[in-house]
């Protein structure tokens, strides 16, 4: 048995893609984990039902279901029952995820940039082939929660198979949300997640991206994104009833809270949105305003809007994402002297002020311009103040 664990950790074998996630008619849960024979995994169903009843969104439950499916695939491969799992199986999972290829990163175009390489125009890295460290850590968190749930009900192994840092858990349980988070050592098997600064689109490259939009629908969408800072899914859910034309506001349903909140937008964005709706027609009051342009009339999906940005990237040789537009909005607002950081926090609907504070930074292109001016500035010539003899200065300080 141990040789399978080592082979998995070292990448000499791969885990078969057994089982799948299925959407079902029930609300609690909406998604279930199925084994290779198509039967529901009852331990996973019980956990996901509790997760849904705890007021988590369906897509959150779906994400957790995929994490559980990866875990059960490892257990099936190692022939270990879920209730007998130990830290050895957790180590095998982590080792496998560190070397396995993520099927979501599969490239069908042979001319696509090499995974992990850096785009020469934007300075952004392309996604790696494998699983990101944050994905591995999230998977461990879900598995730990899964066994904690069953342990509460007297099921599963005595010890949680996922190691945890008890000191960190105790400190964060009573932390002031406005205080700086304390720093603790990572628990064993947790991955180091590199800290990266948000990447905003420079003004000149933003003009290029906007010019690459070839329809009023797409122009209106990107202008609404960059002026409101709304998340991609939030903006695509905006209906005619959510637009306040006179006050230049749109109402979005905030991700995570389901609260309908007003967000200011630019007049230019509303002008182009009006032009788009004038030509495409106004949808019913409670239907999303952004619609598909071809085929049956239906709301524009996240993946379709993402493809709009991808086509612009192919034309410009860049690798911007929809979330980069939100970063751009946040960077512009946070560095505007007319806006305070708490005001920007309200507009962006951040739960923590430190998140908004990440955007208080100098952009690379601004540093470049400042350095070019510095390089081209004449050197300062040293002179002797009036009343002093230059020869005396040379004798004392050297010529």
C-alpha cells in the first residue's frame, strides 16, 4: 500500500478520473458527488446538505463537491475507506495535486503561449498546467471541514486526517476584523501562496482594449465594469429595473451576501448602454440587459463575456481578464485624491478595509515615466557659496 502512496506523491502514477458531480432537483443540496457506478456518495451528500442549509450559495456547494470528488478519487485509487483515512492519504492527495495536470488548464490550440510563461506586453503570467497552491489549500480546508462535520456526529476516523495549526485557529477565532491579521506558521501540508499585487490595466493599454470592442454591448459592459468596479457575474445580472438613469446608478446583487446594493457608474457607460438597448431592444423588466447576439435570445453568460475579452487579447497580444478590469477600477479609485479609502471600500463592497488598501500603490508605468524623467534630468553641478574661496575647498575636501 505504501508504494502506491509514494508513487502518487512522486508523480509516477495518476489518479483515474472516476466519479462525477451531478446537479439534482433537490435544493439541499443542489449538487451531489456520484461514484463510478452513478450512485450518490451518502457521506458527501450529508455534508453538502448541511453546507447548503447553513446558507451557502449553490455554487459554493458545487465547488466543495469538486474538492470532495478529488479526495474520494484518491481514496478509491488507494483502496482506503473514507472513514479510515489518515494523514498518509492527505499527503498522497497533496503530492498528486502538486504534480498532476489540471484539466481546466488544458490547451487545444498548439500556438497558445506556454503555461507559466510571462506575457511580454502585460507582464502577467499565464496559468500553470497544474493546480495552484491556493487550490490545494482550499481542498485541504474542505476535507478538514468534511471530517469535522462527521466527527461531530460520531462518524469517521477519530483524528481528522488533515493537519491543522491550533494556535492559528484560536487566534483568528477572536480576531478584531479591523486589526492586521497575525502571522502564523502554516500547518503541515499547507502550500505557500505567493503574495501578489493586484494588476491594473495601464491607461494606454486600456484605450487599446476598449478600441478592440466591436459592439455597443461589449463597449457598454467594459465601461460599466471599469466605472463601477462590479464583479463579472454581478454586472451580467443587471436588469432594466436595476438601472437608475437619472441618478447614474445600477443595482447589483453582491456576491456572497445576495444583497441588492447601488453602485455609481459613469455617464459615458450609460450613454453607450442606452445606444445598445435602443438597437437591441429593451428586455423585460426582470431579465438581464446583456443578451447574446447570435442564436436564441438569452442572457449573456460569464463564459461568453470572458470570450469577448479573450478575442480582444488575441488581437492585442495581451492576457487581460475580466477581474483585471475590476482591479483597474479599484486602482483608479483608491489613488484618486478626491476619494477616501473608506469611500472606495463602500463602492467596491469590500468586507475589509485592508483589501481596499492593497490598491494604494504606484503603477509600473508611472514608475517608468518618473524614472525616464530622472534619467534625462541634468546632473546637479556642485558650486561653492559666495564668499568662499574655491581653492580653500579643494585644499580641505579634495579637488
